[in-house]
């Protein structure tokens, strides 16, 4: 394999002088404010990380990528890189027009010359790219429930790169890494892709991979967007920095990659290979179930454990980077060292701690043995994840109007305040409508926006160590899932379905709303003229029909105790 990492690769930026001139011109253009995922994509387009792409995919390129992992000219490229925009914005554009792309502060990063505008078949994209049109896959959920409906394609003119205020010295463009490899004389470089903190098993497998490939090691963690629920990148980078001195400085370096992962398994592995080739690497470690998102709706893994390795191996010559098999490393007690699982002798005592078990030990403040992880890493994780009884959390009641959500939520609030230890905030539906959402009506879009606002406030309370109690109707499963993901970045989310029947709610009808809905005087009323998605797997289901309020609140308290969120 020829050495690829000595030659600079094309970037899409213009010169500083041209950029200043274009900024002024771009101020007059229609502009689109990029989402966090779009900013990640744009950065890697502009700096050459997505080479040979020259912009967001045209419809013809998109079709080729979705159907057979190839651009229209036949070049291998497995992941659709598209700019999704709202219908209203797309309707105001003409093909051939230039638009300004801005970050979330309004800074102009690039100009897109629109060559294509189309409404994609998202179900087809999900089937082909992710293997199933199943909302349990985070990227499929994003595709259907977060991404906008219209795609724009066309070449990019880069004006300036997105600003990062964190870990500046650890961030390198592809050409900066190539120049570094050139300077230190590294001709063979193996990349290690990770979205998790490094433990001793990772160190052992990266040592072995570098030795096997006779290559230097690039630890190249993703700090853009990973899987919902992952450890935040600030904590992870502190963990990486804490163990970097365990590696030989002359043969190892670390750089951060601002990539928005899709968790697309086999296709993602090939995509990661192309990105690492662009960053000057010659080899890459591909793991078991590389970039897999976990379980599908049927409770089975989305991808087979070796699907990613098989697809990568089939395309590695064309990608231009060689695969190094990820060895599953286990700790052998008798030998006091890590060894590949398939080389362990019969009868040996194998010790292992799964990710789930690690999270449990952190949550409950239990010991994490030194054979598993470095004390420096454990210290960082314990700072970020104190025992659950010291963390903030959100209790989210959902149910029909009149089901008793607010009454039970109020009782729970009083019980938690009696216990003390953490501030408690009640975000009741009516209170929020008055103080946060007074301008909103009751259309589906407005009800969704109201719930997202509640979720945002709850996530902030949770992040800062408080307890948020929410009691909206929250009829839509998709919106509840989005709120769960917002909150779970910072602490536990406890969904309580107040499962009072429609008949009982209508019989109570304290506010007279059901009567008005039956008469057609209230449109889109949950349970009458608008659906309520019954939660499939709430943490707790309450029946308030034949139970005292105090008993119901106590059931919630017992659940919180069982989950370790309040001390028994």
C-alpha cells in the first residue's frame, strides 16, 4: 500500500482576503442557521475530512450513496452528507441561488451554491443506510423526528471554520495531522476510533494493534455528536489526557475529531476509514460491532458483531487504509494481565466488567478495581457521575387530562422536600403554560414545543443537581423520547404513566374540558379528537382510580429509592 499521508489534501476554504469580501456579500443572502450535526458535517467538508466531497451531496450523488455506497462518478462513499432545511425555507429558494450558512451565534461559516433541492424518501434512506426503518435506531429517529423534510445539495465555499473554545491544542485538521506525521517521520499510522473513556483493556489492544501493524498510534476520539447517553466529551477528553502518559510519547499522539456519528455499523466503519485516510492514517482498528447503536425494537442487535469488519475488509483497498482487527481483550487473573479472549487457556479465571456494570458501580459508589481501569480515569468519572443519591434527576408524569398527574406530582414534591438534600421544582402543565408558554396555542406543533420547553428546563435543573417534577399531558411518544434524551445527558429520567382510563377522566372532568371537546368546541383534544400514545415502557405505571393520592406518591418514592435516586 502506498503511503498517502505525505501530500496535503484539498480544503474548501478561500483565502483570508476573499473570505472578508465574501462575508460582506453573504450578509445579503438568504441564510440558514445550522444545527449542531450540520456544523460537524460542514467543518469536515471544509477541512478535507470528507474529501473527495466538495459540498453537500447532489440528488444524484445522494441516490448513489443510499443505494450502493457510491457517488455518481463511482467513488466509494457510504454516508449521505446532506443539508436538511424546512419546507418554508426551501420554498423561498431557487436552484442556482447562493445561501449563507451560519452557526448558532449567527456567524457566517460558508456559502452553499444550491444546485439541487428535493424531498427525500427517508424510509428508503433508513432501510439502505441503517439497515432498518426502525425508530429505536438513534439516526433513524433523528431522520424522521428531528431532521427537516427538504434536502439541499451543492458545492461549499468555506469562509471560516467553526469556533471551538475547548481543547484547542488537541484539535487538528487533516492537513495539520499530515504535516505532523511528515515532521516526525511517521510513515505508518494506526488510528483508534473511540467514543468511550479508555480503560486498561483499550490500552492493551491499542498497544497490540500498533505492534501488529508496525505502526505509530493515533488515538482519535470523536467529540462531535455520539450516541445519546454517552459520557460527555469534556469528561472523556479529561480521561484521555489522564492516561496519555501511559503510552510511549515518541510513538503515540492524540487528536480530537469533530464528527457527528450516525451509529450506522458497517457503513459507518467504512466512512470512518475514509475520514482517517484523509487525516493521514494508513491503518485503522475496527472493533466488534463497530459503531453499533445497540438493540432494535425487537430487542436484537441492529448489526452482527463482525458485519462492520467484513464490509471494511471488502473495501479496504479502495478506501486506501488497512484494517487491524480489534481483539476482544479480557483480564486473566492467574497471569495478572490482559490477553485476547481467543488465546486464553482452558480453566483460566477471566475477569470482565461490562459497560452496564461499570455504570452501576459508578452510580452506587462501588469499587472499580485497578485491573479494570486507571485510578486517574475513575477519579474523572466519579467527579462527573457522583452516586445516584447525590445526582439531579427528573420525574416526568404523563397521562390524560384529569388523570391525577398534578395532584400526585404535588404530593411527591412535598414528600421530597420533607426529605431534604436537593432543591425540588414542580413544572406543572398549567404553571408552565402561564409562565413559559403563554403565547402558545394547542396545535400539535405548539403542544410539542411546550413539552420541549419543559424538557429543557428539567434538563437544566437535573444538570445542576436538583429534582425536576414535570406533570404535562405529553401525548406524543416521539416528544417524550426527545425530552428523555435531553435529560439523560445529565441524570436519570423517570417516566411515570398515570394510567387513569378515559372514562374515569371524563367522569371527573373538573375543568369541564371533556364536555367542550365532545361538543366540538375544543379542537385536537387529547383522548377525544387527538391521540394519546400510551408509554410502552415507563419506569412506573400508576392507577389512580382506586388509590389514595398519598399511596400513589409513595409508590413513586419507592421506585426512586429502588433506582438509588433517593436514600432509603
